[in-house]
C-alpha cells in the first residue's frame, strides 16, 4: 500500500536552533513528495516539493527538505527556528496508480518553537 | 487570484438535517479535491474530480455523502442525513495538473 508516515506527533525546539520534522514514505515508482504547513483555523499551505533532480529541495520561509531514496525519507529542515514556525506540518505523496492521481497525507507533526 | 473559496466557514446543524458545503476552485485548475480533517483520523481524501468528472470516490464514508461538480468553477459536498460523527473540518483543494494543491480555509461542521 502507498503511504506516508510521520513518526513524531510533536517536535519541540528552542528558537534559533535547527529543526527537523521526519517523514518516510512507501510508494511504487518514483515518488512525488510534498510538505505543507497548517496554521490554526486555516487551510494547508504548500511549502516545497520533490519531483526529480537535486535531493536537497528549498522552499518557502527558509525551509528545506532532503530526499533520501535508500531510506525512503523526506525530512523537513530549517537551520534556525522561529517562534512563528509553530504550526502543524504535513508530509504528502502524490500517487499515480490505475489512472488515479491523488495526494495522500501523513498524520501531521505539531512543531512547537519556544522562545 | 482569491484562492480556493469555501462556504460557509462554520456550520452548526442538528442530526438528521441536510448539509451542503460549497467550493469555488481557482480558475484554470482542472483538479478538485474534498478532504475531511479530524483529530482521530487526520486528513482523509473523500473524493476528487478531474475536469468536473469524479475520478475516485472511494474515500466517501457512506451513501449519506455525495459530491457534485456541475461546472469548472463550483463543487458541492452534501451530507444527508447528517450525524454527529460527521463533525469535522472539510477542506476543498484544487490544482492544475500535477502542481501542488491549493487549499481553501475549510468549513467547520458541527452536528449536534
């Protein structure tokens, strides 16, 4: 089955420290991978994507993600966290199968950045 | 562009009543998705359309749920009759081809 896993319900980090939010995936074929962020009472906002090319992908608000094919991972990173980064983060994989084209999300990881 | 527009933002209804959620996708987008978000189940894909045609409705929980897309600029998700367990935030999203999805701000549904 094609799926996305986010092993951590919550990640706590001090402001100014680097952050990592983990994601692993299981898909057949080449993965189309995405990260989205959700602020309270809002819809999800696109952060970055990996389709092909350089394994290190840079996105919005200083976030980046590293695609690792051997570990089937796509971890989200930021060198220096801000309090305003506190939000719910979702990893997602776009699935193309049997004529279908849909986005499957992980369970989400709540990031809390403390002053 | 105004983005994906959903209405209403909040809906409170009694069990057994019909509920209709509305979505206006971004102009030019050919894919439209309906998701449901709950604490227990996270984000679930209910149904998606391509060029106004439903492609995969395997996520629709039961026959009480139905979705339509009569034209490229409008879609509805209907629940009839509604039940308390349908309480959730319902999101509509659209995309152009395989580009990232753009989400609306959701409709928070409470069924009492």
